[in-house]
C-alpha cells in the first residue's frame, strides 16, 4: 500500500518534468 501511495504521489510530479520517461517508468513499474 505504501508503494502504491508513493507512486501515485510521484507520478504527477514526474509527468510534469518528463512526460515520456514517466510513462515508460509507469509501464515498467506496472510490469
């Protein structure tokens, strides 16, 4: 649960700086 909350908090911040990399990171984290 902690990891999920952390990812949800970091994802919006990351996508503001690097949309493409954040998407790749999100996909990697999901799989």
